[in-house]
């Protein structure tokens, strides 16, 4: 057997052995230590965790008679078992990857040795790592963070959608079970759920379309207004009108909530002052919807305005001069030069904002909290979006499984739009053109 | 005829702009004036209060835990920005510059992660932290914010790095500089606009987030400003409105000033994000 084969075989047998065979002592020992830890984990721990993930526990909590006394015995906690199982699975996958890389490394170094090259010392190996695999080296910290704080929680949430983890089945008192697609079919077929889901989904879409279109058109119009050649103090107008964007939206929303207060808020006071009747801004289903759209315009128009203004300044003057020479009027110039130019450059923004608005939690939650309550809905109000409903279901009602189902639906909606738009952007198509 | 219609058009434009200006600044003015008026009720019969007082600001510091919350917020926002910006730079630089195995997969992973509503992961993180008994810790918040920062900003940052010519690095590499050296002494100084944008976004996100912070921070002395403010409104808005008003003004001032001063970077970043996807 060749030396590279031997090294690879040894490394397959036990991590680090191949490296030791290649006379890379420090590296070999480090690998060996990691390998032993890995084996311990695989042999003694992994099985329990996987078993937990599959069964979600078998012993419920309960009272057991011990002699004459009844004792409370803690059973399996299904949710912790699930999380631990997932973590273990993730760790096992990473370990397996490490193992494969270890074999590959032993093989390659062995091959180099066969050609008469001296294997790298530990220091050289580190330098090689920085030189050759810099991308992996710097990607490692963000990757670990994302794996454990983003991917893992998401996987957990997705799995929850396939269990019956919802009030009244809550650990540690009860065991949670896998129920496959039950929650999805309930969401669509069971009257209480389907009615709420349909209603909330409908409003979510209407909201996303209206919120996006109003801020977009508003922003472009304001930008055009300021950009007129005859308007003076352009910089002043721009700075003043960007203020709503600069104020943290959490603060301005809470302030707005008080401004629109039916009884004491300033808006109704002023309406009364002018002899008009105040409006039920936040308490009537229809007006509450109007209010959230209006407030959203206040917050969203500045961004579009700024971006559209940027586009307007880049439209070449001679286009307009040529149009003037042809005798085009103001309306024609707007219709055939300004509008297409602005639309073309800001179209990706439009799609991004639409996706963002579907998930626009803050506006609804802080302004109306989804209210006024709709008695025909399951834990939702007239202005609730899918996201705010999800939040209420999970945190106020402990309906975790249904919340996860909604999360998956939201993902599917957003994903459809995003993929459609992303594949059309320049940065995707022309990825490698720059370099 | 023509000139008079142009005049009218101009006058109407100025009129509309003035109205818009009033609408834009009204809420800010109103809340500032409310924070300065006497009494504690939401209702006021005049726009400008009859009497001015700083009592609510004094109360804020003496009767609530506002100063503690302020320090907590600064700590969380500062470290989230620091760690988040670094992780973001590393990740986006690697993706922009190197053609490694698994690069496309990484890009797709980021894309997919962006599409899930943030709350879905939040609840799971809550259970996870609970299991590790890390609840009520600022570091849990910091880690989650920094990680979130990578996911939300990676495409803007990558797009920015794509525009830096590769020849700059190649020259330095030929001179024998290591990748890390190139990164720190060439790339980072060149990415100041993007760095400003990203860190401002992360700072702002950590500064104003109340949802996740509310979930994680269990005791009053661990709270951040946003959580404190939110609690103030949800628990006692009608009775202590003016106190809330002064709190809101103090939260808004640092972020608003940052935004206005760094406007240029912000707009550049947003433009890049909007056109690069």
C-alpha cells in the first residue's frame, strides 16, 4: 500500500492517526483529541439524543407511589428533547464533515510526501490556512453564529409545525407528539382556523399592496415636486421631509398611537375645533385600517423620496432639451422621460418593500396591536397581519404549532416574490462581470 | 398667459411642500411640547403649553430606572454593532472575493434565511436560551443581534465589495501581504461608507428593538430603553403620558441626530441595497 493510502486508511480508522503517520505531530495530536471526543459523543450520547428527537419522550410527568408516599416524578420534556436532538444532529453533521476533511488531508499530505516533499510543520500549516483557505477561515465565525442562532432555531420552528405543541398540550406536564400535516389541514379545513386564516391573509395582501403603492407613489411625487427647476431651497425641503425617517419608528409609532387617541388625542381635538366630528381612528375596523395606511405613508414616503430624488438627478439634461426641441409639453416629458427612468431604477425597491410590508410587524403591533378585536376570528383582530397573528398565537396563546404553520406560509409567500425578483436583479445575473 | 400659469404652478408646489413639512414635523413637535407641559394627561387644550416644566425629565431620572436602562441599551447596542459589523465584513468579503466550494450554497442559504419572518426563530431562541439558562442576559441579546445583522445586511455589503477593484489587492498580494493584512489595511479603509451604513443600521436595530429584548430580559434592571418605553406606554399611557413623552424624546434624540448627520452614507447604502437586490 502506498504511503498516501496508508495515511488515509489510518485517518479513517481514527482521526489524527494519518497525520501522525505523516509526521505532523502537533496537528495529529490535536486531530486525535478531537477524534476521541467525537467517538465518545457518537457512541455514548448521540443515540439518546436522536431517540429523543424521534419519540419526543415517552414518560409523562405524573405521580408515582413510592411506599406510602406519592411522589411527583418529572417525565420527559419533549421540547427540550427536540432542541437537544437537533443540536446533537447538527454537531454530528459538522463532526462528520471534519472527519471527511481529515481523511482528505491525510491522503493529500501522504501524496506530497510520496513525491518527496516535506510535510508542513504546524506553523506552516497555519500559514497555509491563511493563504489558501482564507475564505473558509473568515467565514467560520459568522457561520457558527448563524448555524446556532438562526438555522437551528428555524429548523426547530419548522419541526414544531408538525407536532401538537399547542395549548393545552404543553410540556413538562404533557408529552408532545408528531402529527405530520394535521396542523396544516386544520388551518385550511377547520372552520375556526380557516376563517381567521383567510381573513387575515386577505388583509395582509391588501395591506402589503396598499402600503407599498401609497408610499411609492407618494415618495416619487414628492421627489418630482422638489426636483422642479424653479423650486428653491431644495436641500432645506429634503432635510425637513426626511425627518420622519430619522426618528426611530418605534418611538414615532407609540407617539402616533397617542395622537390618534379617539378621546384625548390632538387629531380629534383639532377636528372638533374646526367643528368637525372626530373619527374613531383606532377603534373602528375600517378607520383603523385607514389609520395604519396613513401612518405608514408618513413613515415610508421619505425613503422612496430620497431614492427617487437620487434617480432624478442622474437623468441627463439633454434628454429634456431634445424633447423641448421636438416641442414636447411638460406632461409628455414626464410621461416619456421622467416616469420610465424613475420606474426602471426603483423597481427592485418596490418588490423589496412589498416583501417587507408583508412582515411589517411594528406598524400594526405598536399602533393598533391588531385591534379592534374581531369576534369571528381565532385570537386575531381586524388589523392583524399574519406576522402579528403569529406572534399573538405563540406568545399570548401558546399555540406554538399553529404559529409555526403560519410562519411557513409567510415564508412561502415571501419566497415566491423574492426569488422572482432576485433572479431579475443585475447583481445576480452579472455576478462575475466585475472581476 | 404661460408665465402666469407657471407662477401658479410654483405657488401650488410651495404650498404643498409647506403642508407636507408641517405634517412631517408635527408629531415630533407635539411630543416635545407635551413632554414640557405640566400635569400628566394626554389631553391638552392648546398646542403650546401654558406653562413649561422640566419636571418630567427629572422624574424620569429620579423615579424610574431610566439611567440604568440607558446604560444597558448603550452596552447592548455598542457590542452588537462591534461584533455584528465584524462578522458581517468577514462574511460578505469572503463571499464577494473568493470563489470557494460551497459559495453559491452559502449565498442561497442567506437568501432563504432572509425570507423567514424573524419571529419564528425568536421563539425557538427563547426556548433554547431558557434551556441553557441564558435568559435575562445582555450577551444573549448581543449575540442574536449580531447574527441577525449578518443576514439582513450581507447582500448590501457584498454588493459594495464587488465594486472595489480586485487589482488593488492583487498588487498588495504580489508584494507579499497576507490576506488578513490586505483585509485590514486595504479593504477596511476603503469600505468606510458601507461600514458607516452597516454599523448605523445595526446600532439602530439594537437601540430600538423591543420585541426580542422584552422576551429575553426578565427583570426591570436589565431592561433596555425601548422595552422600558414600550412598557410605559402599554401599562400606564393615559395616566402618565407626559412622562412617556419625555422618555420618548430622550430615546429619539440620539438616533435621530445620528441619522441626520450620517444621511449621506445612509442614502448611499439604501441606494445600493435597492438597486443591487
